C-alpha cells in the first residue's frame, strides 16, 4: 500500500516538528533576554547621537542624549529639522522648551521608580501574543547590531523589528510593521557615541533668555487613583497596568487616564468632561505608529491612543464605560 | 467578514456582490464591520477621518425624512438598500470638499456633523492637547521604554505642531 503523494510533506513535517518547537522555545528565551537587555541599556548607559524618525513621507532628524550618574537620569531630545523644540527629562520632571528656551510645558513625574521598564510578569505574557525570533547581524551607525523580531500572533498589535547594539544592547534602530508587513514607523541612529565621552545635558534655560522665561507655566501632574472608568472589551492580552487622575496646571478638573498593555504595546484611555468652549474633534487620526480615536460618551469625551492598529484603539474606545454599568 | 472585505475591495462578481449587499442590509454587525473597514482603510490611506457612525446616522436621517412619494409596501426596505451607496456618495462628496479645502492633511478632522463649515474643519483645535496626551502616554509604554527619549519625537514632531502655541 502506498501513501498518497500529497501526504508525504506532512509526514516529513511531523518528524521534524518536536525539534522545531524546541528550537522556537530556545529562541524565545534568548530573544526575551535580549529584550530585557535593550530596556536596561536605554536607562543605564550614557549615549548621545543623531537619529532619523520616519513614517509615510515624513522624515525628520533629532539629537538625543542620555546621561546617568548617582544623582539619577538626565535626558534630552532636540529637534534638528523645522522649528526647534527641546524636551528634557529628569527623574522628577519633563520640560519642553521652544526655540528661544521658553518653557512651553512642564509635567511632574511621580511614578517613575515604581514603574520599571518592561515588568517581568508582562514579559512572561509577551510570548502569548508575539512570536519572538533572533534575526541577523547588521551594521548600523558604525556598530554591529543584532536584529530581533516580534511578530504578532493576531491583528490587534503591530509587529516590531529591533536592532540592538551587539555588546551593550542599546537600541540602534526600531521599526513597527502593520499586518501586511509595511513599516508604519521607523527610527534609526545615524551617528552615536556610547560611554564616557557623553556629557550631562544642561537643563537650565540659557541666561540670555531667562528674562523671557521668568513666568514659566506650572507643572501638570498625575496621581494614581480609581477613576471610575473601565474598558470592557479590550483585545486579548491587553491588561490594565495603571490608572490615574491627571491635573492640568491651573485646572481643578481631573482627566482620567488608564493604561492598558500587552507587555509591549500600550494603549492609553483618557476621559474628561466634554468641553463646551471649543469644538471637539471626533474620529480617527494618526501620529506615526500611534493611532488616536476620539468620541463623545454622553457628557464625557473619550480619547484613546496607542502604538497599536486602528482596530485595537477603536474597539477599546467604543467599550469605555463607567465601572459597574 | 472576508466576503465583506472582498466586497469593499471590488473583488466580487456582480451576483456575489448583490448577495453580500443584501447580507449587509440585514445584519447590523456586518454593517458595523463595513463601517469599520472603511474607516480603517481611509485612515491608513489618507489620514482622513469620517466618524464610524456616519452611515448609520445618515440612514437615520434619511429614514426620518418626510415621505413625498405615495406609500409603497417595499419603500422602507428600498430606502435602506439605496442609503448605503448614497452614504458612500455623500461621503465621497464630503471627502472631495475636504480635500479641496484642506492644505494640511495630518491631524485634521472631517467634521461630519457640519460639513458645510470648512473653517471648523481646518481649525484642528486639540493638537496641543493631543501632544499632552502623547507625552503622558509615553511614560507608561513599554515600547517607549525600549527607545528612551527617541519615542518623544512624536510629541514634538514638526508636522503636528499647533501653530497657536
């Protein structure tokens, strides 16, 4: 008795199945370790360089510096194209300056230390929703880089390809991909120094312009709190990681902010009273890989955004409701 | 659902297309999927936005219109049948109008309730607030944690700047 020819490939597949599955698990463990190394490197290393950010037809370059010593982390991002903007980030505060060193926004940071990069229990869930694989070695900005692929197992999240500097793990290049494999956003260093040569970024506005920044805006803030809101129908794997009330400087009305994550992508839900003074934009927009969806909900305005496909953001926005209803 | 997406892409033959359109009319969940697919496709292609309930609301308004023609047994279902392509046509007109009036496609919104008011469409009032929200979001995103400050480029990206600030 002979087997039909068409069954032969599946028999061959069966024979190799077990070792293949094992290899995948080993690859995932290795890839997870690399992911943690990347997250650690971003916070623990001193580095400074120029990088290119692109999505669609849009390309722009910026310079970033990360400096850390015993007193903490000091970071700066400076736009190199178009109007000048600088963002400084310390452990306590995020400050945005315009081209004349005037403060245009301040935000107090409160939760940083209790919110480490990539929580271990989230990493454990990551493999349920992404297939992790090590990629090839490539050369980026003069460094050897190890590629890492995170392929989503469903259509509710983007794929990621990351290139980490081979010895330190610092992320040199990152690309987010939609379900068809098209890049929705990419950022890549074109020039970079890592290590002792990096100096601490200066945070005070330059003296020549200090007179104009005499009256800087006071800081926005956020406090972890029960907001009374809940997302009832989030896609599989998205769990609430934090819930808080945000206060815009000078405003007594809090904005509810809930964050959901599948361990890699995050989606933020904002709920605030429907403004009466201005026209409210309604619908879907994009900023690079971030989809933003806004809709009124009785007398409230719901804004949901995250680096996730439109369907994820919209499904969550459409299922926001007061807790207990 | 696959058939619906094929219908949307014009991949179905005439007979199959008619069949799927009839399914669309009778099944609200398919109508919802139809809306969502269009919204997503529009957003992906052109960064424009038409509210998800556009077709449903238009249909409600059509249903609410006074009936001028003499009543007919099948009239109600015919309104529903015609409202779908009509909705698409109206959306198309609105889109053309919007394209003609707009010079900055990103982060602007098609004001579905007041398409006759181009000034309101072009105002994009919340872009400052949106960058506040983006900034707040980055703090808690694991993806942003991998990228360090690089992820903040979205909040200062020069294409999305509010000129009023």
